[in-house]
């Protein structure tokens, strides 16, 4: 678990649809518990906390075409997943190229996926230009990676950064360098920076959207992933996963008593 003064990084919590991908398929992860359920704050295994649904978003057709089949990856698919598909389809070649034991976790985000992005009006550079002239100027969809697993085990944060860089997948924003865990400091950062900050693109539309919150990630494997982007550690034994905690902007008032006590 997280402990005071443990070295941590803060990653932006992107508000979207949680999706995961392997080189064999695309899946949507949904929470089994409703908002406010106390079990959401307990430590559980993935299968105890989430349901997994395979998405029909054209990836299977893409793989068939890639492997010499005649099926086009365009058209068809589940129409209810239209906007998720628009967010993830540019990354199909990358997903297909991943090792068999890798799974990537990310948020599919954009103006038609989450309401907080609908006030934005500049298309990000990372997506292809819209094919239809009827598309509004504030219409955009993309992904933000926050985790990887290898053989079912979550990688450390440094490994996650290295692998996202190697695969050229967009990563959630994060604080750098790491810092000691201090609740008062984290809450202060949340209060002073309530919008997303896409440092790689000052014109990105999400820069004007209200931040959902931070994920606090404890670093207990800080040395891993620092050997360069070609470093691909092969896990043969299980090890402790790095602890995390989530702090949302809407939860800030809960920390008022803590802040008052800490500043006495």
C-alpha cells in the first residue's frame, strides 16, 4: 500500500471509456459496482471488480486483411461503438504488432464519448483529418494509455512509460520527476490545476476540459524500465505490483479536514 513519503508520480485520470487491447482483440472494461458503492474502494482482483466485453469495432476484420484475407476493416461493426472505434482505429496496426503476452489499457476519449470534452473546439494533431465536411470543428476522438500487463501482471510505471514510447502510443500526463507522497501537496496541486495539460500539444482541445482527477502511483520498482525503450523484461515469477490510489476533483472537499490538520 501507499505510505507517507513514498516516492510517487501523479498521472492524469482521463474521463472516457476504459478499453484494453491485445494483438488478438479489443475489449471494453466495465465496473461491476455503481458509483458510491463502498466496494469500489477495496483492493480486488481484476475479475472481481470488472466485467470484460469483446468489442466488434472492425479489429478482427483488420487482422484478417493483415493476414492475407479479403475482408475490409471498413464498414460493419457495432454501431453503438462508433465513437470508440474512431478513437482507437488509427492504432490498430500498433495493437496488432504487440507481443502475444502484452495487453494495453487505455481510455477512449473525445467529444462524443464524454461530456466534459464537448466544449473544446480544436482538433488534435494525432488523429486523421475528418473525412466528412459535416463534422463540427470540436469533433475529436483519441486514446490515452495508463497501464500494460505482461502475462497478466501489471508492469511498473517506468516500464509502462518505456513501452508506450516504444509503441508510439499516447500516454496519460504525469508528474516528473517523482516526488515523496504528501497528501497536502497533492490536494494543493489539484486545486491549482483543474484542467488537463497536454504538454506535447498546447493546442490540444482537452487542455480546456475539466480534469477528472489524479491517480497516485507508488514506485516500488523505480529502477525497472530505465534501460531504454528496447528493454523488454520477461516475467518468470510474480512480484508485488505498485500501489495506486485515485483522487477526483469532486472529492476535494473530503480532504478539507486533512488539510486543516496538516497545516496546524
